[in-house]
């Protein structure tokens, strides 16, 4: 485990439903309503609802990045085939 992993909460999100759950958890930790998050990120409340339910296909990455930015979170891509990436 890296020192970074020791200080940062990592939420695995390999599917759209898992990403939606991660966004919902972060939103609730920040005590934001769906409407508040949507307004701050410049997306619709319906978009936030759909993402949190993991029901969206063709998800716009730009929207996801703005939402994560408002949650003070980031998206990390890890090579699951690289044995050193798990550290």
C-alpha cells in the first residue's frame, strides 16, 4: 500500500452502478442534496438521479468530472493486470 492509499478513501467503481453508488456516497458525506450537487456541477438533477441509479449509458465523462470536482473527488484509472498497481 502506498502512503497515498493510507490517507485517501478509495471506492472501487468498475461498472456504472458502482460509479453511481460511489457518487451517491460522496454526495451524502458532503451533506449535499441531489439538487445542490446538480446545480453546483452544472448538470440536471435528473442526470444526478440517473447516474446514482447506474442506469445511464453513453455517460458524458465531462459531466462526471464536474460532479467529482464538486465532491472534491477524482477519477483514477488503475491497470488491474499490473501487479505493482495494487500497491
